[in-house]
C-alpha cells in the first residue's frame, strides 16, 4: 500500500510542469502524505506518542478529599523553613566571602583557617535545615499519594520549567548564530538562500539540543520527585513511566512540528522555483520574446551612439 501511494505521488519533473503556487501546495501535500505513511508503518511508536499526548492533555491525577487537602496544606505550612534557610544561606555567603578575602593565592593562614571553619559550620547548618524541610515535605506528601493531583501538578511544573529553560537556551544560541552568520556573510559567491538555509539548519540543531537537554534534566529530577511522595514500588514505576512518556511525547511533538514546517517551507519554495524556472525557460524560447530582446538591445545600442547613428563625441583633456 505504501509503495502504491509513493507511485501515485508526483515526482520533481511533474512538479516542474505545474504553476508555481500549485507546485508549492502539491509539494507540501506530498510531504504530509509521506509523513502519514511513515506513521502508519510504525504503529507501536505512533501509538506510544499518541498515548503520551493524551497524558499531557488529560492526565490531572486523582482528586483528594477535602479533609486530606486541608491536612496536606496545614502540614506543608508547618514544615516550611524558608525563612531559616534564607538566613542560613545569607550567613554562608558572608562566611565564604570573609574566607575568600583572608585567603592568599596558594596558601591559607590561621586567620583564613578560622573563616574556613566558620564557612563549613554555616554550610552544615544550611544542609541540616534543608534535609529537615525535605523530610517534612516528604511526610506531608505521603498523605496525598504520588497519583494525586498535587503530584501531577508538581510534575507538570517541573517539566515546563525545564522545557522553558531549553527553549531559552536555543533562542539565545540562535541569536548569536544569526549575528555571526551576518558577520561572516561577506562573500559575493554565496547566495542569500544558502545563508538562510544554513541558519535554518543551525536553528533546528539548537532547538533539538536545547529541548533534548531539557528532557534529560526533567528525567533526572523525575525519580527524586516521585520518591518524595514515598509511594509503593508499583505506583512509583507506573507514575515515573507515564510522566517520562508524556514528557518525551511533548518534546517530540514540538520538534516534529518545527522540522515539518521547515521541510514544508523548503519543499514549497523549491517546487515553486522549479516551476518558475520552467515558465521562464519556455518564455525565453518564444520567438516573440527573442524579437523583443533584440529590439531592446538595438535600442540600447542606438542610445549609446547618441541616437543619430554616429558615435558621440567625448572630450579629451590633456
């Protein structure tokens, strides 16, 4: 069936015989049909991707009762140590600054050692407060469960934060690439189309790198987030697998949309350019076009001679 569909698709020579607009639309349609055929030929991958998108859109977690929600909120407020942690972090920064000011390039005297011990004590105090808060938060989360709406909401926030970070990286890198591409574009032999195409490829590479990196960061954080709810092993594996599948499907959808739009644009422009070149070639072979070109060249030559058939006088200065 796929071979029959490919046989019915127009080739490059057939696209060149169409009008530019029709050729561009046909090229995009051919690309879309090829994409659908590829998706049908790999049902397992397509089904997993579709399941991940369903989880992204519809999965919200189980709603807890009002009593459980009130208990969870009160427990979260009771174990909140943000203010002591902020004071401990400020104390640590001050101790580290004093240690830096007292230390030499390659040595640390008694005064420096004193501040180094103070910085170590401040670091231990901060770590203890953070561990205490994390343990309290984990006990509070255990009351709602890893499959609750609270766990799903926290997982969504973690993913979208990582996703936004990946996009920001790709945008910054693409901005610098565009700047340096403009600075390097000094050769007259290089066409504008090749410069734009090279920057488009670099843009796709930056977004691929940024979003795949964001996915890796999310997957790294996912297991720790899951275990903070103290679930049973089966629930932990099921929740982590579902969240990983949803995140992978979302990143794959975003990248696929970018690649498809880029490929469609290149295919449409290429098909329209081929059709326009065919029309231009046919127009140049028309005898009337040749007569018009000969008349235009004769008129230009006559104008260069001054319009009277004699060469124009050019003054010479000695």
